[in-house]
C-alpha cells in the first residue's frame, strides 16, 4: 500500500465559524498558579539569558534543541556509568530506553564509587555512611535484632554451603575408591 | 569545604569538596547557614530517582550569606542574608514570565518535565545542593530573597520549600468555604498543607498517616482531625462514611513515592523500583474524593510510569492538579503570614544537627527515629 504523507497546513482561525465564541479566559484550571500570557504560542523565541560556558560534558534531553542557559556541573558522566548515561540520552523522557539505563548507570556508579574510594586509599565506613550511630542511639533494640537475624541467616547459609561442599568432597573421595575396584 | 556526598542508596557521608565557583554572570556563591533535609531528598537517598550520581551533594532548602556575586547580578550585595527557593528559575522564559517558576525552561538540560532544582539529581539539572558549607546559586537576581529583618532563620529556611509547597497544595485544591479537605501524609509538607487549608476557608480538615507521633503533632498544630490508617480498615470507606458517603471535596497527596499502606504499590514502587514510586496516597486520594472533586498532588514521584486508578478519574469527573511549588510567586504572601504570626513554620523543626553528622541525620529522618519531623543541618560557621 502506498504511504501517503499527510500535509498539515496552519489554519486561519478567523475563517472558522464560531471559533472562540465560548472562550472564557478566567476558566483556567491552572489559575492562580499560572498568569496566562500565551507566550508559548510564539514558540521558543524569548530572549535567552547568557549561555553558561563549560568544558564539562553536559547531556541534554532530546526533547529540547539545546542545553539550558545555565546548568549544573556536578559529577559529569564518566566511566562505564557515563557510557550508559550517554546511551540513555539518545531516548526521550517518554521512553523506558531513557530511564531504565539511567537507573542501571546509577547502580554501576555505586560500584565505581567504591573503586574510586579504594584507588584513593580510602575504605568507606559503610556502617557510618548508613547512619548506624543514630540507629544505635535511637533504635538500639531493632538494630540489635536485625544484626542478630542477619548473623543467624549468614551462619546458616555458610553452614549449609559447607555441608554441601563436605558432601561433594566425600563423594569425590569415594569415587576413586570405587574406580580402584 | 565540607559537603554531603552521596555514595549510593542509603549511604551518604561528609567529605571535603572543592569550593563552588561563579560559572555564569548571574551566579552567586552563598555561605550556607541552614540547610534542611526534605522528604523528597529521601527519594534520592533511597535510590529511586534516575540519574542520581554518586558524588553529588543534595540539599534544596537553604539559607545563607552572599559571599560572591557574578558580574550580572544587580539585586543582591555581598553580605546579604538570603533564603534560596528550591527552584532554579531564569525569570525570562515564557514559563517564568507566567510565574511558573518551578517549570523554568532555562535551568535544566537533562529533563524538560521539571525546572532546575538544587541538589536534586541530574534529572533536576545536575546542580550540587546546599547540604554543604557553600553553594552556587544561579540566576541570583531571580530566586534568592533577602531575609526580612527580625525573621527567625529557622522560619526563613522553611520558606524555601515546606511552607510554599504546603500552601500551594491547598491552593491547587481550589478549596471553597466549608469544604472538607483530606490531606494524605503528616510529614512537614502535609502538616503545612493541613494548616494552610484553613487559610482558604476549609470547613473540615482531616489528615491520614500511619506515624502516630506525627499525627499527634498535626492534630494540635493545624489543628485538625488526624487518623492512623492502620486503625481504619479500608481508608476509602472510612472517608466516605465520615463525609456522609459523598467523599471529600478536596484530597491532597502530600506523600509521593515513599507511601506505605498497600502491599502491591510498596513492592512495585519501593522495593522493585518498577514504577515511579508507591502511589498509595494518590490511589486513596482519587478514590476518596467526591465526584467532580479536586485532587492536588505535591508528593514527588519518579518520572517513569506509575499505577493509579485513572479510570476513576474519568468516571468521577475529577480534576487533578499538581506542580512543584512556585516559591518566588508565593513568597511575598507567605512572608506576611509568618510575620503576622498566622504561620509558625519553625515549630516543625525538631532536629538541629551539625552538617558533619549528615549520615546520622538522614538515618534519623528516613527511619523516623527520635520523633523526627524536620531536621535542619547547620554548618560549622553558622554554629559559632
């Protein structure tokens, strides 16, 4: 089937019978949050503030033609997470292709953060970073319970794995004996 | 300088970071005197906002002293004590021109759905925030407002977000005299929304939450009726019954992505991060409001899809209204309310914590330890 392009033309509303006869500018559900001036109708045409200059990589949404006049320069994209972020910005904010890779990049960034700490000779105190001092002070019983439960679960898991490895070693030891017969 | 440093979900620490610099003629550098932790910071802290990068500094509720100014700033001078709205707004784009300062088009390259916000991920523009000793403040002629003489600094810092967001939640509800208003969430914004609902003429204000000490607080502060949803059975049926089976005139979602109360929403939205948050409060709001009623949303959700009963919005003829608060638009009126004693925002601050203890502060706030309602971080220079 032939693919016919639809040709859109701007309508002259003054030629449309009845246009705007029931318009009520006060019936604006966004009032008073918005002082309507219909500036949007002129498109992206306002006098922009001076453009911030930078040598830092700034990603921008593909739903706009440019970077904003000012922007943050915190934590520019870098490493594997940066590569994932660059990929994500090929997709619009309406797409899972944008947000899911960004979530993945955030998790990859956590690992990179550990590596960065180690490379600087810093071993992060995860307990302090998670505010366990405050838990100890204000929620001690719950903290102790969680630590105990965690310890029991970890011990049980280790015991289970060790028993499994003991069994397999025993099997390995038995097999050669059978082979010798 | 000292600054909060995000290291991953549930992990933050204090670190030394380089001082911020003027990067644009309309920038200011502000020495921070107060910086709150906001409920919406917890979405970042929990790892539920995409493009929250390790190494970033959070903090969008800030007061401070102007230390340095770009060549293009005319309304401030060095030494001014300012409160800094959480929105970064240019004042020139068509959205700012219509006083939609939370929707500025010249402050966020990474996302078009929201304007720039201090310290709120790269989805919020990639700006380092004010949980630090110093912060870069773009468009310094537009947002920062000189703190009126005599105003308590704790009141001032609450005017950067909590008060305007709570006020706008009530404003967006289109509250008419005598209306019944239900506020979901007794966090700082919910408490302020309940208080402000009266300013618009509400006839009855009901707050729903599950944290008893916060319910007790809002009951006395707003004042209002306060109910723990865990004791109500079906929240929607309770609200229908208590409104003579009509439903509330206005429902306000002041919770957002971290809502508790419905297992499926909690699993999908908070545990698996498969939607833009747990929309339990919004679900209840849509189902509890009357036919033809208004649901006002100030709770923050992530940008991906979120399950809500949209069919009921259509069938009930509801109006949904939401936005980031337009702080600059609201400030003159709200400063008046604080100065006249109509609003007492500093009463919400329960914890004043040294900036150096930021890890513990986040834990206290997120786990609701020590009856915490609102924590404010105070850098060393503001403590001496």
